[in-house]
């Protein structure tokens, strides 16, 4: 048995999802006639406290669709320099939308300073591109699966709106953030104009994300999704898994967080390994090799893989381990044992 901690995207669908997929009622969604997609979009909107939702093939397309709906060519979108939208979406907003990313520093907790956001907003001047959008990421992946709170999000929305900008939340893991705070996800996106969340990460669905916002916003976003080639037909087969994800998997996320704690606790006793996320806020544990260790980062990754433990590198000697539904307590113990056996010898 391989223990795969590279990401929560490696999760495969649960038996309940496969059953729901096999039995899904479907229709042509470009005609708006797939009842299962319609149900998923309604349920998503309801859980986000928004008027409407739009099923998209990926989180990347959800964010891209949101940016293209909020902005036109030549506009600027303010985002963190460690944000997924800046680092890991292949520059789509620039390549396909002519939208200029204006990066400001992510703080160690994943937040953006309110002053930095305010300073990044352009004044009216013939030289400047118009500022149109602020993007927050919650949980913040590169910062270590960190959580942005309700009050902070409201403050960012206030700065954005006061300056005539919109706020989009890349909430790929917004349900992890909500679980960590013991609140409903709705509370974390209340002041945002749009939010994307992923069904295909810790929620175990095979494919898909949902973009939510006002009815008018989603109406426009639907056309952009079509332009991007994201109009799907009988994709209710996929949406059926998404509904199970929202109903059955969201309540289980605290288990992943508990196991992340367990893993961090265990790894603290492994010689040569430094646990950075201590304690982890959600389902991610970041570690690094201490300077004295004779191994390189890639050597450690290789040796662990040979013993059935997979995880990813986020720097030359830094690693990310992500907990998810298919990693149980025994697997956490085994992961610690594997690293102990490599680094203790
Ligand atoms: C995974 C992820 C996305 C994109 O999702 P894909 O479905 O992989 O395209 C966006 N933002 C964050 C923070 C993510 O972790």
C-alpha cells in the first residue's frame, strides 16, 4: 500500500460517489438541462450564501472565469506573490484575458496586508492600468494550509469595495478553513463578490470546482466558461459525485486536520527533520531537513518513495505532506516510521 501525501488531489472517489455517478440523472448542461448539475450548482450557491453557482472542470478554470468576468483586457488584479492564481495557473489571466497580475507580498499566514492592498490600488491617471479586483486565497496553500478569518476577510472586502474593486476568493480549500474555525464556509465568503471551491481535493470527487456569486455575475460567467471551452454536456455524472462530496465529505474534514496534528507531532521526534507547521492549521504539514542532514531533499523523497511513502518538495530541502480521506491513523504512524528509519540510520 502506497501512502500518497503529495496532495489531496490524489484522492479517488468514494463508493457512495461511484454509486451516485452510475445512477445520475443527466441532460445537456449547455442547454441548462442537466438536473444533477443544476442541483449541484444550487446546493453550492446555498452553502456559499450566494445567489448562483457554476460548475467548472477545474479550480483553475473557476478562478480564470472569475477574473475574466470581473475584469476586461488591460485591467489589473491584485493578488499575493505566493498565490495559486499567480504561481500555478500557467499565467492564464494574462495569456487569455490580458489581465495584469499586480502581486503584493503574502504574509507568513497567507494574508495580504491591508496597507499593501490599498497602496496597490491605482489612482485615476492616464499612465495606469485600472485596478479591478483583489484575490484572496483561503486556505492558503503555499503558506502552509493557513486559514484567513471572517473579520480579516471583511476588512479586505471593505478596502476593495471602498476603492471600487471586487473581491474574489480562491477558496479551493474553503471548507478546510471553515472546518478549522468550526464555522460555516458561508461566513468566510459573505463579503466576497465571488468564490471558487474545489470538489476534487480533500472532498474526493474525481473532477470539478464550483464558482459562486450573484445571479448576474454567474450569468456572465456562464458565457465566459463557454468561451474557454468549459461548456460540458451530460456532466451530471461528475456533478453527482460533487453533491456527495458536499453532503458527506465536508463533515469529515476535521478528521484530516486531526491526522495532520498527529503527523506533525510524530515528525517532531524524527531526527534531522524540522516541522514548520507546528501545529498545522488544516490538512497540510510542511517540514524541512535541518542543515546538518547529509541527505538532499530529493534523496529523501526518493528513499521514502522506495518505502511506499510519497510526498512533494516545495523547496530544495522543504516538503509538503497533505492529509486526506485515504490516509488513516495507521498510515500516519507508518509515515513517521518510514522517515524515522531513513533519517535515523
Ligand atoms: C488546486 C488549487 C487550485 C486549482 O485547482 P485545479 O482543480 O487543480 O485547477 C486553485 N487554487 C488553489 C489554492 C489550489 O490549491
